[in-house]
């Protein structure tokens, strides 16, 4: 059961995410976020917790940021993605993901950029 306060927090985060990206100045076509689909009855909100070995946390943070940016920029069904580190243990990462529908989620996990993230196959030169 989701408590009312948790649901309101999720709605506020979604609203903040959309407002933040809507106000960002576009530097080039690659930085523009695609038009988003509306949330449907089978929309998905995922909260996951992972722990990363300390020697890999900075590299992981770069990969997670990149896949999140690509997903938000190119996938209409990806409505929000946040990754947060715990203050007392930055190797513990909590992610919040919101998808417009089950199909949007399935499409995301099948995408090339997500599969590369899962396999650790990255080609980004600065990571």
C-alpha cells in the first residue's frame, strides 16, 4: 500500500522533473528531450536500491547518468529518472523511474543504451 504522502512526493518529483527539463536551454538537438507520452493505467513507478563497490562508484555514476540522459531525451515513455546516493554511504544508490506504460518500460529495457548499461559495455570517452 502506498501512503498518501509517498504518492504526493512522487507526483511532486515528476512535476519537478518535467519543469526542470522544460526550462533547460537547448544547446543542440542532442540535448533536447522528446515529447512525453501521458501516464496510462498500466504506468510503472520503480524504486530500486543497489550497492556498488567503492572502486567503481564514480564510473558507475557516469554510466547511470548517461543512460538516464539518453533515455529521457529519446524515449517518449520514460517520464522520469532519478538516481540518488545515500549521504552516509555513497556506494548505496536509490533510483526512481517512472514509465508511461508497461510497453514503455519493456521498450526501455530492450533499448540498446540500457542493454549496454546492464552489460557494462560503454564507449563514452570521458567515463
